[in-house]
């Protein structure tokens, strides 16, 4: 997400149970601050301290921000993707505007994804020192 997408706006809805479960909230905030075309909207399914506009599942929150001329890109566990696609189609959103992941990693169950992610992290060289210096090597 380095360059503005041809004048288009992007709304990224990130779901988590609670604020403390939100993955890398600092990086998400930095992304939003760096790109005026990007709006990041958290969706908390089980956080009583969340603002009312942030309470609910990610798809419900995303639909509150959706306009008919927008495409919808989904990622998550297979059961969630299937339910979301069915719900979107039932709401009349054309299949051509619904995009599901093509990566085999995105079709894994949550436990399989965690196991695969941990295995991949063990195989990558450490970038801890680089991160502390503010220089992070780019991954291919």
C-alpha cells in the first residue's frame, strides 16, 4: 500500500475480539497516518470498551462503510469466507465485486495458519536488530 490507488479511497476493516487482540495496531495507525486515501476501521466483536461504531463483526462494520460502486476483498478462515460470501450475495452484491484470497495460506483453518506462520517465522532470519535501528530489510 505504498502509492495512492489512482485517486480511489480504501477502507480497511480489521476485525478482532478486543483491542488487545488487534494485530499490530501501531503499524495500522502509522499506515493510516501516512496515506490520506486510507481509512482503517477496527471491528471488535467482544470488547465492551469499544466505541459503538466499532462494535460488531468485521463484515457488519464493513457493510456500514460499503458503497454500491466498491469492490469487497475478504480474508480469513474458510468458514468465515463462505459465510461472508453467502451473506454478501444475499444482500445483492454482485459476485464480480466480491474477491476471495487465492493464496493457499488464506484457506487454512485458524490453527493451521498459526502453525504455518510460526514455522515460516522460524525459517526467516531475524530482523530484530534492524528494526531497532529503524531499517527493516524488504522481503520478496
